[in-house]
């Protein structure tokens, strides 16, 4: 692979053009590729979140390799790729004849989690942590993953573990002058939100607590999020900024995810009522939705494909539509997934008119309810206390681990969680949705 191709792939990757980058990598596939070339292509495909191509290339690397040790390494990678492609059975199968290393143990623990064998997953993570031979980085990752799935057992300890081990292993950045809840004595605070849009929406509620404490803060997010939430947050009084060069280097810093921990909150105090509301101007823009037939449901079935675990949360659109065929369905998809609507003309596609979450909140105002996979739309609906049914995958996000039953500690009574019980299937949860909508 020549340098110009590599530079082009890097450029496409850095500008978020993952599909284009993956297509360019595909041009380098050849029956004459060496094991090393297949292995390189696999890692590049994986970096573009094209897991199926990564799996294919890794299998080719295994086929062309004559080194038993190299084959073991390729199989370890293959197990990771299968897990991220939401195929844990295949991940476990591929490592059956591989020496059990720490990497393999972590992969197996994650496979068990995807299969909803949480006790088995936790026990294996504990075994990894207890072993004195486990490398520091792997022990930190195991601790972090264990903390996520232990949130329901001990929320406070798990949050502390997420903070400590996330920073130690590079999952969270090391922060200069980290703030952990102490009195700032007139110093300013930078709240960094460096994850997805959903995390901004989840945690922006805690700005109210910072205001009450008289803390001079800035909410520092990424430039690519500004079009989506910049105006929305500013309109709600949040001191929003997307340029780190304008931030004082003498300020204290924290990650937005850990605000409830440093503010001394508990699961019982996370929800204090709606904290985002639609703009009057955008309500005017979307008021025509009110003229559509009754029983209007907004649906979103997939999230951002750049999210590494996106396949775990995808809903089967045909199955969802069939169960909701008596409703007026309005798509809340913006980019990814919109192409699926070509086969479903009974769903209203308004994606070209949705520019930001100002639009999304206004649209949801005119709906009877929102039905969504575990994406930022679920959190936006929760933030405005809109009736929402959110499908929560087995491999769930940390915020959902504090909850049991149909309700969530993070949102009000209008928010209902439908938790996946069986790996690879949403059938029972979609049927449960219909019963809930019918009041059964």
C-alpha cells in the first residue's frame, strides 16, 4: 500500500468519512496479499468500524499464515472483531483452541456479557483483576468494565471506579487540575464533554447544581456537536464553548460524566424534572405535524454508525413497523439508517428538514410518544419529559445499569425502558411495547 493511499485513508478517517475510507481500503484487497497485508487491512477496516470487512481480512490472514503463534494473534483479533459485530457466539468459538492469555480472557468476559451471562462475565473480570500477572492496562480495563456492569450493586463505588480506572487506562483523558467536588474558592471550572451527543444531553442537567453552588463554569464540547446542541444549550443558560484555546489554563477541570459523583448525588436525586424544552420558533416550524392523523409515534431504530457498539443497539425496522402498523409513524433518523426507509413508504421521512436537536425537540412535542433505540434521541425525549419507550441492549450504557424494571433513575415516569433479554433478538421487547401502548 503506497503512502498516498495511506494518507488519503487517514484524511477520510479524521474527517469522519468512514464509509469512504473503508471503500478506499477495499481497493487494496487482492488474492496476492501476504499475511501481513491482510492483517494490516483488517486493522484498518476495524478502525473504520467496518467489522464485517475486518473479519474477512483477518480470516484471510489466518488462511495465509504458516506461523502458529501468528495464527493465535489473528484469532485473538478475530474474537474482538466478532464481539464488536455483535456476534459473541462466534467470538467464543474462534478462541476455543487458542492459549488463554489476558487479552483472550477480556474478550471472553465481554462475549459472556453480550450473551446476558452477566455473573459469568463479572467472575471472569474479577479473575483477571486478582491475578498478579495481569498487565496494568488490562487490569484497568477489566476494572472499568466490571464497574459498568456493577452499577446496580453499588452506584457510588462503581462511579469512583469508572473515574479512576477510566483515567488510568486512557479511556478517559488525564486532566490537569482535576476537580472532585471541593470548594473552588473563586476559581473557574471547565466541564469537558468528550463523548457522544447523548452524554451532553444526559449530563447538562447538572449545570443547574453548578449554578446554585455559584461555580463559574464553561461547558466545553467538540466543534462537530455545535450545530446540533450549541444553540439549544445556550438558550437554556448553559455557558457553552467548543474552542479549547479560549479556556484558561488555570481552571479546574472535570469530565461531564462524573458531575453527579462530585456533586454528591445519588440515583434517587438524578431526576428533578424536565430540563430541556423546545423553542417557540421551532415549534412554529413543525406545527404542521399536528395536522397529521392521530396516534403519531416518532421512531428511531439505529444510532451513529461511528459508535463502536452500534450494532448491539440496532432494532429490526421491519419487525418494529409491523407491530406499529396502526400508528402514524414519523422517522426521527437524521443520517445513518435513513436509507432503510426506501422499503417502508408508510413511515414519514423528514430527515432532510432536521438540522439540529432544536428540530428534534420541536418534532417530539407534536408526537404522542417516541420509540427509540438507545441513542441521543432517547435522552432528548427524557430531558423534555416526553413519553418515551427506549430499547436498552444487553450490552447497555452505564446510565441504564442503575435501574430495574421499566423505569429509569435518570428520567421521569414518562420514560419506559424495554430491556433486551435474549442476545440477537428484540421480538419480546417489541411485543411488550405494543402491550404498553395499548395499555395492557
